[in-house]
């Protein structure tokens, strides 16, 4: 279908059957759900825009007035949105496929178990290929996966329009992007600011798509990923603004934490605050981008039938438990902002405390589009339309130690508890109702609850991450022979 203008085709009835839980991947530990809302007709299928930011914490939507006005107040906000593997590539692989890391094989950002190379076998079965097959015009603008690039760069299957960062990551200035025809170099001029470049392409795609053709677009800016460079028009906006720090920042007593946390020294709060302000400022261009996208949808008479999902690939600790990183199974890392808008079908200003995950995004998109493919997540459609208050009881947590000091782990996040078992044999259990800042690890005190969640983890985290053993009691193993020092943070002398 590449290069052609798509019209709304007659879609086979089997693809219009909408399930709240997609087909089960062979060997998956997920349970397929069979209850279904009424099937969609071809004419009712919405246009779909998925916005994926990079390293955005769940508590930062407050600095984005357009997102608040258009998406949060105009749609539904999820307060318990959890990513299963809090790192860029694993999370993006899950978002694109609706499958966990233990199925995609993408556990990290590089090496034999990470990055674009590890994801390539999964590219033939993504939301793009599924929507392309039922007549959507598809596009991705921005960050795809770390390591995307090389001398012979293909556009992955299913995408009609494409403009993706190449190299290890994206960036704000001085970066390369590939559009299917060749590499394009961007410099340090104000018009090269990457969030604005991505916004321009997104708006052009909307305006250039026939009104008779449904569109699906992934918009993936680099913000607020470090170095969190704001657009020139936003630089200094939050200079001197107070940055609140919770009780777990520079946590004094780490005696109940795993060894990799106990090694951490105190952090410089002033430097952390400055870094957080830069992240906020970098998000203002994303805020502008969202407003431009909604305006383009309104101008092309699409706005009232467009499903917009706003989410981040993972969060990021800012001093909590003396950490300044992602990958860790703490709330600041695994919990992300999520807002969904679909006028007329999503209650405006609604707030849901239901447990949802990035593995549920692909099933949701395909559910609304009337498409299907094998997935492990659960559609959020019933939550979004207000016909249900819950779709799942737990979310799998998994991570592979490859180029960090965070040990391999498996765990689960429920509405009330977080349980994690590390490859070192250490365990953490937090009662989030009584201890939302995760200051007191009660794994040794509440043995029955730890045992129940351990058994649940065994059943869901399967197959286990490479090298992970439930009987392991010594230090974590490395993968690909990589040993690296722990990430450099902003630190004062350890006390």
C-alpha cells in the first residue's frame, strides 16, 4: 500500500470483532478476555494519534497547559499507568506490539537483548502493520528505537510516512533523521529544534491525508530526556520556580533497600532542581505540538472522531532513594502520565484510578480500529468509554541488567502493592496505600503477602529474563559480557 492514497475499504467481519483482550501469544502468561462491547462499523473507526514522550514523570503534566486543557480536561486521565520495563527500547517495543519484554526479547537499549536489532524480528507484527492492513494511512515521526540506523536503513513494515531519529538516541539539535529516502542532517538553528521539526511533519501528515482515509500517527519527541534542552522561546520559563521534593528524596535510612541502592550517596538538591526545571521547559514545546496537532485535526474536520493517547515510555527518579535514573522498580520510574481523548465517547474531565499498562496501548488502538493481532495486553476501551472501572489486577515488572548497576528483576505492581525479586535474591515489598513513597520495605515483615506476590510473579514473569534465577543468592550476572560503572549522577560526598 506504500505510495497510494487509501480509502476506507470493506473490512472482513473477523477484523471488526472487538475483544477486550487480544489473542494470546503462544507461551504467554497472560489470560485472554472474551467479553466484548458492540463491534465497530467501518465508518465509526476513529483516526488515531499516539503521542509518546521520553522519560516523562507522571507528575509533570501540571506544567503543560495545552495538554491539561485539550487532553486531561477534554478526556480521561489515568493515575495508575505503569510501564512493565522502565527503559526506552523495552517500553517502546511493548507499546508497538502489546507484548512484554519476555516475548519481544527486547530487555535493554542495546546488545543482543536490546535496541532496534533485537526488535527487528517483531517488526512484522505491530500496530502499524495491523492498521495498515485495514486501510489506515500510517506514520511515525520522532524517536523509534535506540540503535536504529546504519548504512542500509529500512523503513519498518506497515509505515506509509516515516521520519525517525538515527543513532543511539535522538536529540534536540545536531541530529540525523531518516525518512525512507535518505538521511537528513539538522543543525543548531532555532528551526532545527527537533520537537518543532516533528510537530511540522505531524501537522503536514494530517493536512495531507484524504478525508476519506483513516489515519494513524505516532508522534515521539525526545523531550524531556536529558540533556532536556528547551526551545529558545521557552528557555528560562521556570527559572527559580520551586521544585517540590518528597520524603523519599535523599532518603536517610537505606538499610532496607537492595545493595545497589545502599551504595548511593547523597544528591545535590540544587542541581537536581535545576535539571528538573530544564525538563519542564523542554516539555513546553511538546505542549505547543499537542495544540498544533489538535488544531490541524479541527481544521480538517477530524477532531471529533480522533482518538488521542498521550503517554511516556517511562518515568525517571529525581533523587528518590538517592537515585537519579530510570530502570528501577520504584513509582517514579515505572509510573507514567497517560491521558486519552475521544470527543463524544470519552467523558471529559474523567479521572480513572484503574491499573493500566503500556502493554495495553496496542490492544486499545486495535480495539477502536477494528483490527487484530496476537497480543498480551488488555484493551482499555471499556475504561475509556466509562463502561468499566477495572480491567486488570496486576502488571508484570521485569528488567535485565546489561549496562547498569540495577540487578535483573521480576516483579508485579498491583493497585496496592509493589513486589520485586532481584537476581541477587533480594526482595522488596511496599504497601502503597500506607507507604506511597516506598520508604519501608516490608518483605521480611509481611511474609504471607510477599509469598503470594512471589508466586504471582513466578507465574507472570515467564520466561524469566536471561540469567535470572529464583535460587540466586549472590551478585547479579552481566549480559553480553558488559560490566559498567553505575550511572553518574549529581552527587555530593557520600555520608
